[in-house]
C-alpha cells in the first residue's frame, strides 16, 4: 500500500484512518509478488520454495485417506484440541528422533505449518520496538511476521559455517550498550533459507553459550534438517540446550505442505502459552490434516520417502551447481549439502533487485537477496536460486537464461559503471564472501 | 498463569521476564478449561459448541476424498495462494446467496476457520487500548482474541431482538465524550452465541445507520445464519451496507469444522490487507481442506444437508425447551429459532460460575454467562446451554440433572441469602430479562 498518511477515509478506502499501526507495515513480500509471474508455464522459476511432490504415492494416499475417513471421520471432521491431536503429538518425537532430538509429546504444540509457530512465538515475546536477532540473511516469511509485530530486527552475519559467533556476540553487545535487550535469536541452523549453509558442529555450543550468557531465547527453525543429501544429521540446538530453545518443525518438506501441519517443541511454560495463543487465533489446527499426517506416519514408509526426497533433491542440486559452473563463472556460490537453495553472489556492480524484471522477461525467475534482509538494508549483490521444484533439465535451462541476463548486465556495468546501490552499512550487512 | 510480576526468570519459567505485554493477558478460557471435564462420557455436556456430525455420509465422503486426491493431489498437497483456492472462492458466494448476499469471489479471503478471520481483522485494526464494541454478551472466542490484542472491549446490551439501537448509540456517544473512538462493532446478528437471539429486521438498518454516522466498521460474524429451523433467512448487514461490513462465514456448522475452513468478505482495500496479514501468519490456508470442501460443494447435495441439519437441531432445541419447561420453571429462557444455544437466566441470588463445579459433580456441564463478558464484568446470572451435540434424550437428562443443582442452590439462597456476586455495574451489564 502507498497510503501512509492516515486520514478520515477516502474514496479508495473508507477505513484508511482506522487501521492499527502495524497494518501500515504490511506489504506484498518480494517472494509473494513473484508467485503470479513465476507460475506462467513458460517461465523457469528458480524463485519459489515449493517442494516437489511428484514422487508421492497419490493412489495409495487416496486409499489410506478414504480408510481414515471411514474409520475416524467422526473425529477427523470435528473440532480438536488446541495443542493438537494426541496421537500425532506422540508420533512427532519419532520424526525428531531421526535427528537425535529427545522430545516429550507433552511439549509439542501442533500449528498451521511452522509459519504459525513463528507467528505465535513472536506474538508471545515481542512488544513493538523489541529486538529480534536473526542471521543475515534470513527467511523472508519470518521477516514478514516480525514486521507485523513491529519488531526491531537486527541481523548478524553468517559465513559458510553459519552464523559467526564473534559477530553474534558483537551485535548483542553493541545493542546492550545502547540499552537494548534481544528478546530472541531466530536461527535456521540447517540448510539455511536462503543461504544454503549449515551451522557447524563447533559453533553450535558457542552460539548457545553466547545466547545463554545474554539471556536470549533461541528459536530454532528446522524445516530442512532431514534433507541432508548424504543422510547425515546435525546436532540440534534443542538437544544441546532444551530449556533455552523453542524448536520448530514441519511436515511441509518431508511429506507435503498442503495439510499445513507444523509443530513447535518448547519449554513447558512457553509451550503452555503457545497453546493458549494458538487456541485464541484458530481454536485448533485442522483435524483432517492431523489425522491424515498421523495416518501417513502409521501406514507408509515415511523414512524411505525422506530418503527418496534426498536423492531427488541431490540430483537437482547437482543440476544447479553443474549449470552454474557451466554458465555462470562470473558469479560465486556455495554447494549446499541439503535443503532447497543456492545463494549466488553477483559480480561487482550488479543489482539483483533491478535485474529481476529483465530475468523474468528472459523467462527465468529468482528471489533477489534483498528479500532476506530487514528493511531492505542489504542483499542486492545476491540471488536465491531454488532447485527444489523444477526438473533438472529445466534447472539447467533456467540457469542458462539467467546467465544471459547476468552477462548482459555485466556488459552494461563495464560500459557505464555499476547500477548496484551498495548496502547502506547497517549492523547487519554481510560481505559477499561471507556465505 | 499466576505470574503477573515480571522478573529475570525463575525456576518454573526462565523466560518469564521476556514475554510481551499481551502474553500476560493469555489465560485458559472458561469454555476451554471445561473441555477436559465435559468430555468424560458420564457427563452430559451442554457446554460445548461442537456440531453434531453423525448424519454426514462418511462413506461417500471417504470415496469422494479419495477421488479428489487421485485427481488433484498434486495441487491439494501443495502450498496454495494466501487468499484461498480460486475455485472455492467462486463457490462461497453460492453459499452466501442462500442468505441473499451478493459477494464477489475477488473479495473472499479464505481463513483457518472464521476464528482466524476475527484474529486478522483485529490485528489489522486494533492498537493496544483501542475500543472494540460488541454485544453484551458475545462470543467467548472473539473476546479471547480481542484480549490478545489488548483491546478495550465495551459491550452494548441486547434484548430478544438483538442489540438495542438506543443503547448502542448511547454507548458510542459516551465513549466519544471521553474522546474515545470505536474501531469496530463486532456483531453476531443471527442465532447469537451465547444468547440465541437474532437482530430484528427493523433494527438492522438502524444499527448500520448508527455505525455509519460514527464511522464505525461492522464485523458481521455469521456462522449460524443458515441454521434457521424454519429455513428462513435474515437480511445480512453486508447486503445493507457492503462497504461498511466485513462479513465472516464458516463451513464449521453447515458442513464440518475439522477442515478449519472459514472465510471473510471485505471491502477491497480491507480484503487486500487481510490477505497479506493471513499470508504473513500462515502462508496459506490448508489446500487439502479447501479442495475437500470444494469437492463436497461440487459433488454432494449440500443444500439438502443443511436442511437435514436444521431438522436435527430443531428437534434438539425442542428437547431442550421442553425439558426446561418441565424441570426448570424457576429459570427464564428464550426459545431460539435457529443455531445452537439457549441462554438461561437463573433465579435471583444464584451464581452460574460458582454453581458450575456442583453441576459437574452432578454430571452435567454448561458455560457460565461470565465467559461472554469482557473482564468478567457480568453474566453470573446466566448459563449458556448448548443443544447441538447431545442426543435429545441426553439433553433432557442433562437439564434434569441441572435442575437438581439449581433447586439445591436455590434452597441455600432461601436459607442463607444470595451467593451471587452482582455484576459490578460496567457499561455492559444487561439485565436478566434483556435476552
């Protein structure tokens, strides 16, 4: 919206004067506004984070769902309890056990995707102006929630091993020197969105020690942790510090997002408040969705399915990094060991945000790095490329098309100088080689 | 929670000092805390608002769902768009047409139950301390949301014809005299929860005229509008004033709540913000849920099903008012023409909140009227009795058990004087004969 000057209504919006302060911060996210463009069939979208579901056994799922409705329909179609279906709360720790996490079903709160869990935890902890610390860059969907709650988002830089402990501590200390306490550190330790990196094993206890010393709660958002291409797992922050971490998990990437079922595991007092906040917001998560997921975990080889997903996504990662090597030697990138994303650094002087319309004209889409920084303070020198959804052959073609755009922009820069507006130098701007 | 004095953590909750101001207002609602008790099989629960789903054709639904997953599984299991499935947004106006409402699919925002729609609209309009006007009494679930957003809830009394226009105007004028503007009027015009009454046709334009004159947005919450026992409908406020009303609908009572699919129809500028707020909170509503509902509307006689629900609920309403006449002549009540609830006035001196544990001991549950007033300012002289879920024979037995408790309490009052703490005289206290 462009209307930032409240007044007593107007012909376009008679309620313009009535909105809450937070409503003025609502805007179409950069990822969201791309959805319409990227869904045109002729565009290769390297933008979205949609999982590839083609290998799910739809016929068997159809049959199993029918059996579930016949047997449990009376409960599956009814209201459930706010904390979530007890049976599913028992099964979720089995999923978490694959990453070595020991969770108590009592501490699980099931949510409408883990997005709702981020929403609730922000609702519980953030008054307007409170400080949230995130990695720089961080997940655009969480930034959007933090903005809704009028948080002051500060970001600490990451490198190939995740957030840099010294920089994390420095950021916190600088804030404390200004009399500002960080409410929580929101962290994506595994196969980071958008940066593709993971927090190294060495740094995990360091991050916890820093947060503990400064009395900062950790929100560990882990949708991709089981999608390591070699089947390895990392030690969860939750495992290292159960009382200091609210852990967020999701079925969206290891099964299917259409059920909108995610979860949080929180220390008991926080869990209790999360349950109440979720009840207030939605009464209860979808019973049909929860019964369906529970049914899937009971009757399908879900561990084998995760293994299949890993293999499938590894092929796509390979297709992407091969194509980058072939077509984009002028750029830098990491080789992610899991998850959905490659974080591509542009040559000096190029601007990912300004380049995007030219890319779409050339029938390829990505997300500008600016989407992943609070207040658009940085990120013009990076693009997030997703390899999760398109077929390998399309990934290659998409990168090829993108390389034409980069090459063209680079020629312009060499002729006329940089179009790129450099990051404005906030606390949080990482240098291009940090990821 | 009892901890209202923030401090730097404690052994029970190390994060006690970190919560946002709004989190201190979170508490188990009176309805919610009853769920555990009321679900014991030996208790007749006249407390919950769960619809009765026994007559839904589960086998056919199972088959239809299986066909849907086979055909549309690739999309139904995937992320959808934040505003909701386009096909379902086209079908929802067909449902609304049964009440004579002309809605544009473009203005429909699909939500996780209409509860989420109340949450979003409150998020959009309410800064802490802003005034929301509701009927007295009003839906407990919305009060819980309003409290989360730290609203100042003011309530205007109702009588057998719904909210009293003169009282509504007086409440608004009194507030304006204190320099306080009402942000929105939250209204349940049809088969009110908990009071069972409907706003009369005569009063509807009056209410709109008052709100319009004071520039107050109307939130019209209408989950029960199609459940008139004679099949009649009321004129929607949305029909009378499309630009002044955010209309909320739900499939929970006319089909099944387990899908968690509700919707809002809002003026375009408000709709646009609601969409963004919903995307921030949950990305998108459940695709599986939306495809299932869409499939149901396409392939089942949903109008016939609503007619069956009406007949079934009318029988239960009859069972309840018959039992009240037989066993509870010492009380007052209305005879609702639709919906789920009877609002029962207790004899002078009795206290619905204090009596509840004795009722549960006598194996019957209800909701104390206090749940439906902001700040517990009133309602001790009323009980909400639900006739939606138990069988007629159980309704009769429940009322009989309840009559024993009332009779017992009445004897005590006659011997020792009233236990009832009278309403503390806020703006909002209605007299017992107003409903």
